C-alpha cells in the first residue's frame, strides 16, 4: 500500500507573531515515573537536572518538560530565538516586542519581562485557564 504524499512545507510557516520553539511544561507528581513513561513513548532526556526536579525530553522536534514541585498545572511554553529542533536563531522577535504586541491586542499579562535586554519571560492565561509562558533564554 502506498504511503500518503504530503506537500513540502512552505519556506515560511504561517504566523502573525514569531514565538519560537513550542513545548509542553508538565507538572508531574513523580519525576522518575513520568520520565520512564515518556521514554517508553520514544522520548529521550536532552536536558534538565533531575536532582533539581526537572528534565527536558525530546522526540524528534517534539519537546516536553517534566517539572516536579515547581508550579501547578501544565504550561504551554514558547522560547523566542529557538527552533523546535533547538537551533538558536540569529534573528528573532524579542520577548519585550512580543509583550508590546500582546498588550496592543488587548491581552492581559500575568507577568511581564524585567529589564530592557537579555533573557526575560512573560506569562498569560488563555480564556480556558491554560497558562502560557514565553521564555527567552538570551538577548535578541
């Protein structure tokens, strides 16, 4: 049986605001049990510090962060300046520019970036109560 053919993705993927790499940050009850579960699904530990209560797992371009005792609920996470393959982009939209665009769109932010340059983050909650973290690791 022939496999379905999928068209090549466009050179520029659709968006109106560049947010960077996407991952899920999961609040877990038992870090080791959760890590083994996701490893059984084909994920591989690619970062983090289990002694500090967190690990990052990758399966291709999919990323999941497991966090024990750091926050309640799960968080949609975006990292400006990174691709889903974890490559650093030379040019990207700074989190403070993202803040300005979100505020101009009338969105209420829970936290805002500190400082005028370098690493920073912001948080907001969607209409259904899902938490969103936009976490920039380095300067643009």
